[in-house]
C-alpha cells in the first residue's frame, strides 16, 4: 500500500523582494512600506528557515504534496523548491496569481514522481474587495492512475473582528460548497476530493459547518446526498492545542476536509492513520515552538514590522499533516 504524506502550511508573508520586477506597479505602491528592508538576503533567510521545517516532515523525507498560502508568486515558490533540493524529490509548483489586495496566493508543491497534474482552476469569491481565490488542482496518482481533486483555501481574515468579518468567510464557505456540487455533477459523487486551508475559522464555526457543510459525523458524510465533508481536525480542536495563537489562545484555523469517497475503507484512495494514531496532526517541531507557558509558533516577521526573528523564526502558523492511502 502506498501512503502519500500531505501537509498544509500558512508560511506567513512569503513575499518576493521589495522591488521585484514580477510585482505590478499598483501592488508595489501598496506594499512599499510593508516590504521596506525585504531584500534578497532576507528572503533567502526566510526560505532557509521554512525549508528546515519542511525537510523534517514525513520522517525527514519531505511531504509528497504541500499546500501553501501567503506566497506572493511563482518566483518565491521556485526558490523554495531549490532550497529543498537535498531531499532529492522531483518537486513541481502549481500556482495561480489571484487578485488579493496584498498579492498573496494559494499554491501547491507536489512530487511529480508520484502525481500527474492534469488541470488547475481558480474559483473567485465574490467579495467587494478582492480576496484569495479557491485554488483547485486535479491530480492523478502515478502508481495506480487514481484521480484526486485538491482544493486550497485561504479565507478572509478576522482582523476586522470575528463577527464583523464572519459574513466574508460564510461567502467563502458557500463558494466552496457550490463548486463541490459542480464537481460531483461533472465527475460523480464518488470522486475523491481533499480540501485544505487556513479557514480563519474553527471547525464549529458557521462558515464551515453550515455553509461549507463540514462535519464531525462520518455517517452524515457517508449517506448525504449533498456534498458534505468530513473535518479531520475536530479532535485537535478539543485537545487544547492550536495551529495559530492569538492573545495566547489556541485556534485551529488550518484544517483538512475530505469528501465521502476518502472515508470508505474499500476506496482506491482513503484517508490514512499517522504514526500518532490520528487522521491529522499539528506539526510542532521543538525549534518552532516559543518558550514559556504558551506554545505559540515563533514568527519570522519582517524588517519593517515590530516582529523580526530571522535566525529563530519561521511563521505564525504551525503546519498540519495527514496521509492518504492507495491500495
């Protein structure tokens, strides 16, 4: 049986250099102050720090599929892949440049020795001010030629207030569910769909339960006629840990959701069990955890911000991992 190790990570502001020729003029003007001091040397250090964590995943082999958000463009992704060269993986990049106001995107890095990328799509969330698109890649396993649809998410933030900004995440959840309906109509409701992302809400929030139709109930997913999704992160939510910390409170904002085909034991592709005995885990490597009573992640930050830890920092989120098994 083949096992595919899959990780999602919000890598926190992985921008290209301050005056990158790949950045549109309007975005350069908008980000100019924020990116003061963000030189190639600083970017290289950020990439080195990220690669230290990524290289430890999957027992030191690196993930087979890595979903990322808060990346600016394909250039920084290509540089990140080069930093992962010691893993000797045939990593390729899938990326779509969206219209987000800060220019940050969702992307995937996948091992092309394990997966073929057949198609990619982006699904716009119809919000008055542009936000991150849903990014879909249609993969096929090399080993058994099984299809797998993967959708990356980075839903609108809570910075305007949890309840004030909630309608925007509800819009994102409804958009995701709309496209799940379309996927099932076109590919049939037995197509395996894996959804991952930074949802900026927790498992129990309305955007995920009532609009994206995710649930803790396997039975509801198994027998529902509508595209309900099983959320792998409920156990983590109840454990007292988090993928993101605010005011020292843990929040499980980074999650995996799976369609019905991935929960059946006799499916060609199905969700598997990690070495910790669970379906999903938060990756807390010791060097990434801050000291003191609250185990929040150490941020890398930026030279222009009040937080800047180029030698010890990584991101303000922890990665999360799961496995998919193939018969």
